[in-house]
C-alpha cells in the first residue's frame, strides 16, 4: 500500500511540476493546433483515393492516427526531461537517499510522462468534436466511436513513448542531444515498417487492413494507397461511410502487448538507472575516480584541533590599465574552443570524411553528401545561445561589459565557421565547377544554420527545440528533396527556382529574432 | 569611487516586493550585507550587478545610472553569484581564459592573471582537470577567481564562503579585507563571523528593507550594556528558552552559559558582557520585527 502511495505521489509531484510551467501551455497549444489542422482539412487520412465522411467513427480514427503519428514523435521530446530535472534541481540526490526502489522511481516517471502525453491526447479528442462539427457531413456525436480509437490506439502508443523517454534518460549516451537524434531516426525508420505489419505501435497497419476492406465493400475495388498527412485541396477523394473499427481480439491483444512492452522497457530503465550516483555516469567516463578523490581530499582539510588557522597575508597584484583591451578575435577563439571542446577524434574523422566526400562526389551525390555534412555537427550548433542557461553561467557572462555587442556575435560566428569548414568540401567543389548559384545557396545554408540555432536557443533556453525542429526541416527539406524546404541548396531545382533567397530572408529575420531574444535576456529581467 | 542607491525596490510576480525603498551610499571598503534568508540580499546584489533591473528607484556608479548605462559599471565589475555554473568540459585555465575574453582582457595579461589567481585560490595543481570533476568548494573557488579576473573596482560576492573549508574561508576573508582598501567590495552572507572579520560597513536587511546601515563599531555601541550572560543547569535550558530569547547557549563544565540581549538583566546574577556583532544583528532584527508586530496590533 505504501509503495502504491509513494508511486502515486512521485507521479503526481512530477506531473504538477510540469503542468505548472509555461512550456506545458505551449505543448497544449501545439495539440490544439494539430487538432485545428485536422478540423480545417489540412491533415487528412486517405485510403485508395477515398476517405470516410466526417462522422464520429471517422473523425475519432483520424484523430487517433494523427496523435500516434505526430505526438509519438514530438511528445517524446516534450517528456524526455524528467530525470534531467531531478538531476539538475538536486531533488534526485534527496530521492536517492530514501528507501524508494529504482523500479518504483522509473515507473513513477513513466506514469508521469504518460499523464502529460495523455493530456495532449485528451485535447485532441476534444478537438475531434470540433472537427466533426466543422466538417458538417454528419453532426451526430457518438461518444464510443469517437473516443475508442484514442483509447485503444493512443494509450498503448503513448505508454511506449513514455517508457522510451525514461529509458533514454537512463542511458548516458542517449540522455542528451544524441538521444534526440536517435529517436528521430528510430521513429522515421520504423514508420514504413509499421504500416506493413500488424504490431506497429502507431496502429496504421491494423487500420489499413480494415479501411481497405471497407473501401472494397463501398466501391468494389481498392488499391494499397494509404496517406496520412497534408493533401492538396486540388485532389478530390471518393467518400464512403465508415462505421468504426471492428475491435477484434487480435487488435486488443496487440495493443495489450504494447502496454506490456512499455512496462518491460520501464523495468529495463530501472536496471540501467544510476540512482543519481555521479561516479557511475560523469566520473567514470570523463575523469578518473582517483583524480576526483584527490580533489575532494583537498576540500576536506579540517580545522586543526578545532581551531581555525591563523590568517595568512593575501595580496593580489593590480592589473595594468592597458591590459583592458577587448579583441574580437580572442573572443571568437574562446567561443570556438567552447563549441568544439569535448569532441572525440572520431567526430573529427567523420567530419573530415564528409569534407572529402563533398569534394569528390559528382552532382547527384551532392544531394546526399551535403545534407549529411550539415547534420553531423547538429549537436554543436544546438548549444549556441543555450549554454549560459544550461550551465548557469548567465550571471557571470551577462554581467560583463557589452555582452550583446561582443559575446553574441562571436558565438554566432563560431557556429558559422563550423558550417563553412564542415561544408567546405561541397563548397569548394561548387566553386571549382563554377556553379555559382549553387555556391550561393550553399553559403546561405551556412548562414542559416547557426542563425536558426542561435535564435531558437536564445528564446527557448534549451538545445532541444533546435535539435528537433532542425531535424524535421532537414529530413523533409534537403534529404527528401522538398523544394521549398531546401535551405542549403541540395536540390538543384530549388536553386533554379530562387528558393535560397527566401531562406536568406528567413536568416535575416532569425538573426534579428536572436538578437532581440538576447537583448530581452539582458534587459527584461 | 562611489556607489549610490536611491530608493531601490524590486517587485516580483504576485505583487511580492523582494526589496523596497532601499537607499545607501558607499565608498571604498567592504560593505557587509547581513540578513536572514529571503531578506532581499541577493535581489539587491543582482540589481547592483546589472543582472536585474529595479522596479523603482535608481542606483548610480560614480554618478551614472547603472540601469540606463550598465556597461560603464560592468567594465570594472567582478561578480560572484550565489548560484552559478561552469562549463564542465573546460579545465580551470580554459574557463578563466573564456571569462577573460568575455570581460575584454588582453590575452597575455589574462594568462599572467590566471596563473596568480589559480595560485591564490589554491587550484594550481588541478588547473588542467575538467571542471565537471570539481567538487563544490573547488567550483566556488573558480567562481572567486573569475570575479577577480579584471581587477574589479566593484566586487560583488554573494555567499562566497559557502562550501569552502575553514582554511580557505579565512584566506578568502583576508583577501576581501585586502581588496577593500582601494575598491568597493559588497559581501552578502548570513554568516555573521564572515562580516565581522572583513566589513568596514554593515547593512542589515530584513523582509526587503534596510534596517540599519552603520560601521560595525556603531552597531556594537547600540547594544553596549544590553548583553547578559548567566549560568543555568542543563535541565533548565528549555524553560529558559521559553522565557527569554536566548541568542547563544554554550555548554561548559559549570552548566550552560546562556546569553540574551535585553535592556535589563534577565536574572539577578546575570553579568553584563561585551557585545558581539551577532548580538547587535539579533537586537536590530528583533527590534524591527517587534515594532512591526506592535504596529500591526
């Protein structure tokens, strides 16, 4: 009983701490926006060029699929911070000294994550009613067909996301930005596999089978075409009446299996959880325990025989007046060192390999090499503008003279130089071949990336927002050759259409936004 | 060199005033800010360090409003916040070089300065170790070193001795006394002995308001002849605490030596003893709270 009580309070405290933050309101706002996109027909579900009329069963299913496809990806980033918060606030140190077991802790954190994700699901379920009314095709609200898909498809999927978020936080190399990148690729890679199978977390495979059968019944034939996302209004779909999912034993069992897997992942997280023991994470990897003990020993010099030692004369020589000369190059050098410090040899090895590949690959290869070149340093760029908040050095840095004029430009320039150097292979090749429009687009890309990182970093105070948004943009734009979103000139057609100029304008706007954000940090507190 | 604070106040969310109508003028020397937790010391220091802007009132550094033109002050400011962090991947030298660049110091001069500062705070031996592996006290010493990097005219240190061992604490107190001779040092703490050892002026703050601003000798004079000590058996201590506000109780072989600040002797055999700064601090605090309660009643 006391275990259950502890679990409840662990979950409750964590949940309340999150929902009382402004960021939670933003999260709910995003959920409302997603619901609005469905309501206004911007996000659709089509099967074999057909769709159901907007009755409760269809809207409920559509909303559940949107939740699982989008909230599963974005929601992970929303909730993957609960252990980090306990670590940062020191609450973890206190919890570690209580009799609470590691399993109870990770279970409480998974449940708290789940509660946050379900709050988003609840908002979208309510938006389903709005969507049905706005469509006006069948305004009769039927609760079970409307809510059952959310309950049966979304709860297990969200439980899985909640558990994975906790697991990632217990694995040292996945708890930071690298974990954010890994989740993105894990999710995007598993989605096509899920559509083909029946045990996919999102449930698209299960839905597809029944929808295809319904289309076949309505029109006599059906193809494998299945789209969930934005579809242009110029295309018209055939409509049919969808009466709701047949909740077979197979479906219910597969969803229960997901809940069991989520529980198993939580148990695995408990096994890996270091219980806030610094020596098991930081100390073991970065510095030897012998060093740490030696350092601590120096701290523990006792007062000899209980008497404070006699004062020792202490003097500090004055600093010559001529030494107070600000040199931008020195500031830039310091920022570059801060940006690159801690990278291992293999990081530089891969970056160098990509530079060489950029020089050697032909035109077609550029479409792949350039995006790869500028995804590799993403975790370095994501630190721009956030370090002061993340490492609590803002009091030190912002109390120095002219931080807006001196430190911020140096921070940005360090990020820009990183983009120039890592992308230099492609850049040089474009210059050698005289493809100046593409070289210009490449330069705009190099300007855009650090500016974008700095603006998001300064305003969010966290590297996560840039990591996630940049990954989306990079994946959909340059990598998938979506012309309007190609910000680096990887798609020749985008360069010819003048798209880089739009990104140049965006860079300028983001630059102003970043400076305004830092100015607000300095002046508005 | 002059720091002038005129009616400064800071209002936080929920109409809570962290600081109210705070005024004083300070020349070279060590100003000790004394007050209980939440008194408004850190708020005042953040305003003076130009990290936060006051809601009302103004503060001037050599006649310049620091909220309107903060960079004049910042060029000669050394600030050690109560809570601060470091970059864990950098070592002590690299971190201080970074801070020197931010503060606009010449590289060659900064290197020399960093060497002497690391020696001063006893971190020379661990100068090449990443800061992420430092203990709390060592990080505090790095904080002290960065505050002194630019040879500041105004040094603001918020609870600087937290986490320091007794030897380092004494060393730092001496350093503050030494520095206070030709610049303004503002030291915030709730450890009275730190202020006692270094301050040339003391500002007592409670609930966001300045209760007293005087030299330590003046504060001590205020309670001269009002501090009493007497010996009671150990068993009677709880009853004595109920009856009097005992500021200190030390167990000795002959019993407990209880100490109170009072206009009259608490018992007939109580002896008048020389006051300490802690007695003066408690007397001012009690007096202020008593008068507020009286007004409220």
